[in-house]
């Protein structure tokens, strides 16, 4: 098995009961025979290629492309934590996220390998909305990321390729072929095509010809004389995860240290700065005033906790408006009154790595 589509990622797109049923029945695999058939239709080359699988599972199917395209850059998105960890070891770039939470740049992938969750989306009965196949949703959401002349590999149940979907595909792709998957537990078919630079008009004859191909799958293998040339890429693709989970936040913090690398510059006194001690011991009120003004900051410790303390004061302007009526002239005068209001705030963060409260932020207003 070379690809396992995360059915957990479908939970945001289908009814929870249906999603649970899918999880219990397993995953939709892309078998070795189907992958061999797909790769046999590609023209090998050693240039850079950006390949995306938005439901990459363990990443093995995507990594399989390197047998024909050795310099390919593989990008996979996976929601399941265990499969994501396995995908990291075989893919160039793996993202632990729901595909719906990832922003894909337009026209930056040469190959879109899509074996999405199968099933119907949940209908909005109040809005009388019709249900839509999940396969269609994943395709329409990721389609803009595929560049013109890029290759689509679309693995879905045969019933998903209805007349409406055929028209959608023919409008946007050329050299479309359809064949049965080598293992068709869910009656899967493989659709391959090259993205057009501009959408084209589709007539009834084109649709009928493709329907005939779909209906004669038992007798019609993928045409042996049709090969697909994958375009080249000279730059890396960019993906942005819009909503991070705990694993994603930990990875970002690991890659980017943030302001902690500038700790001394931001939170300590300059060595050249002159420090003047107060004339006598400060009261709590004076100390709080100096902290909130920003004149005093730094670390404090009581032997149990070590805190980094810093304060600030902000000025707000409160504007009020009243109207006064002259009893004699009956004229109305508008009086605008503006007052300055100051708010003080002190924040402290536990910076002792051995403390059970490490990283905890305390706010005093």
C-alpha cells in the first residue's frame, strides 16, 4: 500500500457519523499496481518538479514518484499524527494539518496527486443546499495550486465521475484518460490529464466520448501510446498553515526562536547605561509606578519562581459630546470634551525552565 488517505481529515467536510463509519472501515489505499501504471505514463527527466498530495497519509505514494522524477520535491499534508510522523521520513516537506487550514499558492505545483476521502458532504437542510461529493471538494480546492500544463492524477470511485464532473474536467484539462485501479475495492478509477492554460468550451460530443470511456473500463485499459510530460520547476513551492495545532506550534517554535534570541537586547540594561540608585528604599507604590512607566524592568526571584517583569503605560483619549440649548435664542451649542486616560499594565513570565510554571504569564492591571 503506497498511500492512505486520512479519513480523519474528512471530519470537517462530512457528517461526524459518516466520518466515523469511514474510519472504522479503514483507508482508501493506492496500491503498488496502480502506482506502477501511473508512473509508466510519465516521461522521465531529472529536472526539479513540485508534487503535492493534500491527503498524503504515510507519504509512500508521493515518494514513489521519485523513481521516475528523482529530483522531485514532494509536499504532503496529513491530519493524522501517527501517519504524519511516518510521512516526514519519506517526504521533502510534510505538514501536519487539515487541508482546509492550508493556504496553497496558485500555479506552483507541477503534479497534483489526489486520492481524497470518499463520501458525501453534509447538507445544510435549513439552507436547502445539495450535498457534494468530498472528492469534488478536494479537487476544486486544490486545483488552483496546479500550474498550467501541470499533471493531475485523480483517484476516486467511478461513480464520482458523473456527467457534471466530466464537463468540469474537460473544461479545464486536455489529454484526459480514465482507467480502473489495479485494486478496486471501492471501484476506484484513475483519471489523468494536463491542465489547460485557459478554460475551453465543451460540447456534447466530447462529453459523450468520455462517458463511453468510463462505461467501457473493463475492456479499455489506459492508452499505452499516451505519455505525459511533467513541466519543470526552478523554485520551491510555498504552503501556509492558517491554523496551527499543538504539534505545529511546537515545530514552529523549534525552527524559530523568536525574541528569545534577542533577550539581552530587549530585556536587560545596556552595559554603557548609567544606573542611579534611589536615595532610599522604594515603597511598593513607587516601585509599581516605576515598573509601569518602563523605567524599571528585569528579573526577580523569591527562591521558588524566577520572573521576568516588564510594565507599560498607555494613554487613551476619551471624547464626550453634549448639547446645550439657549433658552432665549433657542440655539443649540455642541460641547466636545476630551480627557486623557492612562492605563497601566505589568506582565511577568516565568523563565525558570525547572519550574512547573515555566512559560506562565501573569498580568497585573
